């Protein structure tokens, strides 16, 4: 199972939110590049970068920071947040992203999202499946839909999607463990390469997700709050 630390960016700074609430913003480092270099120095190979300004404004904003991370490290970066147009996606890839994640656009403009899948291939396009009480949420988690998480993922898998990042908003930033029951159901009812996100607090959580069959796991606040050390993560990579 791949281990993927997360860097969330607001105004060029490394931050974390709780349950996606922008009012809970906590700045952990003024320089995300410095954080990315620390990850790489500890053996990390992958990085999940979210443009929270972009998610809120529905267009890519923090691509200069993405470019700095990609040019100053060898990390393989998946990037999401506000990607709503062909131009946004081109900017993300031109800035060095290995993969991009589309969530809200997959809900609101399925045809556009699938055109990215056709153009760039299933290895480079990730389905963002952020959910609250099993329902898909969009636009930086500020809007709810009536789509069930399982049906959403299965439908896009049938269209050719191979990877999906699934974040339980209720768990995100709470440090209370991941939604293993939902992930188990997703893996039983689909063949998606599941990237678990939200609530991961310990190495035991990571081991449980590995046993479930998750392809990868994203770790955020647990690193920044000292619950999981970079050294211990590095030994798993």
C-alpha cells in the first residue's frame, strides 16, 4: 500500500482544516516546499497536494507552489482543488503534477471530466469521491449532493476510472480513525484502486487499511500533530 502525505495550501502556506471548515484553518508551515523536502528526506515517494483556495474559487490558484514542489523534489504529486476546466488541468500537469484529482467537476460536468480521462489516461486522472453520511459533497465540501458514494464510484469505474480518493468529511482532521466500514464496502462492490483519506491517526490505522486492500492511504494531520512520525512512515515506503 502506498503511503501519501498531504499538503493542503491556502495563500501559499501549508495548512490543515477540520471537516473541511475553512474557519478552522491552522497554519503548520509558511513554506510547503520545505515540508515536501522533509517528506522526501524521510523516504517518502508520493505527495497529495490540495489547492484549498482553488477549491473555494473553482479555478486553480496555487500552481506556483505546485511547480516549486515538483521542481525542487522528485516526489510524484497528485494535485486537486478547483480543477474545473481544460486550462486548469493543463496548468496542473505543466506545473509538474503526475496525477490530478477531479471531484466536483465529475459531479457537475461529467462529460468534461471523462474527456480528461480519454486525453490523459486512467493512470493520470483520479476520481475525487468526498462524502458525508454516504453522500457525495462538492465545491470544497460546501455543497451536498444526493449521490451515494458506492453508486458514484461504480458508475465512474464503468467509464474507465481506475483510481479514486475517498474522503469521509466527518472524519477529516478529527484524528479518530478512518472509515474502514465504508472502504470495505467500496472494495467489495467495485474494483477501484481505493485511496483512503480522512481520520488516519496511527500506524495501526494504516495497517488496517492495508489489510482491507486499499491501494494507498493519505495521511495529513496525524503527521503535523505528531501522532505519526515521518521516520516511521518512511520505513513503510
